[in-house]
C-alpha cells in the first residue's frame, strides 16, 4: 500500500510519520529542508522502485502530493499503453 510505504520513508527521514493533515506543506514540517527533500526523493525511489525527474521532485511538497504522484506513476507503469 502506497501510504504505508510513504509513512515508512517519512519515519526514516524525519523521525515521524506523515502529518495527520497530509496537505501540510514541507515548510511546516520540522526537518524538511532542501537536503532532506533530496534524501526523501531518493528513499521514495528505492521504496517504490520508481524514478522521479527533477521537475516532478520539485513539485512534491506535501505528503498528499507524494502519494498522488506515486499512485499515478505506478498506475502508468501498470498500463504502459496509457
């Protein structure tokens, strides 16, 4: 399940799970700075076996955005003709 994988990565990087309000922006989450954003993206790539391009990574500024992006990415990979 995507949300549990994202929760696992958040716990690893930030020492906490996903905020209750998944739309909480990165700037309001302690420790979510530019360096940890890069680390977060890399860990998500490893967790889900996907790759983010630079422009996608820059747009992922909340847990909700991350989950939504991963869902789309995985669904797209499941249906390569789309």
